[in-house]
C-alpha cells in the first residue's frame, strides 16, 4: 500500500513539471517579451526542437495520465489470475515510465546543447552564434556576454530558461526511473509470493 501511494504521488509530480516545461519553452521564443525575433526566426536553433512544449510537456502529461489510470484500484481483469493482472498492469507502467525517461531525456539533452551553444544574436559582425566555439566557457564569464547586442540580455535569458528546462526534465527522468524500479519490485515480489505460497500451504 505504501509503495502504491508513493508511486501515485510520483506520477502526480510529473504533471506540474510538464506544465512548467511548456511555459518555460514558450518563453524562449520571446526574449524580453518581444515577438519579433520569433517571427523572423532570429532565435537559437535548439528552440525549434520543441523539447519543452512537446516532449517534456505534452508527451509527459500523457505519460502521467496513463500512469495514474494504471495505478487506480479498479480491478482490471486481463487474465485468469489476479496476480497475472497485477503483473500486466505493472508491465504497462514500466513501459510508460521508460517512455517518460526517453521523452524527458530528450528535453534534457537538447536543453543542455542549447545552453552550451549560446544564443543566436546580433554582434558587430551581424547575426551569428558568437559563443558556438566557446564550448560553454562563456557561461562562467559574464564579461563576454556584451558581445550580443540584440536581443538585449538574451544571454541571461537563454541561460536561465535552458537551465530551468534542464532541471525540470532532469527531475522527470529521476521520477520515471524511480517508477520503473517500483514497478519492477512489484513484479518480482508478486512472483516470489506465488512461488513460496504452495510451500507454505
């Protein structure tokens, strides 16, 4: 019972993380609240991978909904024995949790790449990825951020939002991984109880 409650709480936690991922990803399209850069495609290319909106957002909401449905106490009868039905539900939960790891992991990787690459901005040489060859060293050197003349404060904007996306998707990966472990333990414990039951009787 304790494992079930813990598992249900973890599934519920995915929902706010997914909603925040959608919000943060949307904000990346509007540096300083301006829409002109998105309409003219003057944004970092990793923004267009929809990592927060689609994968860490909508897809994770679907995963969370599926997991919550599977965790209900409704007695689904999918095979002859109750233990078989429980194993089947646990197996489905594992599949959805693995999908959750894949979706949130995609967001984590793309956000990290976007963070390291740096923003697409206007410099004295025109529009370019001025920090592309810096391999992330600019992140700890604020004195170089002034090379981006437009959009204003775009470096800070990208660093903060991509860092938040990394954190949110990282938490989703951890939650999904814990879900896999919990469901695997349920399957193993059920199998073990079925094996030792004849001996007890």
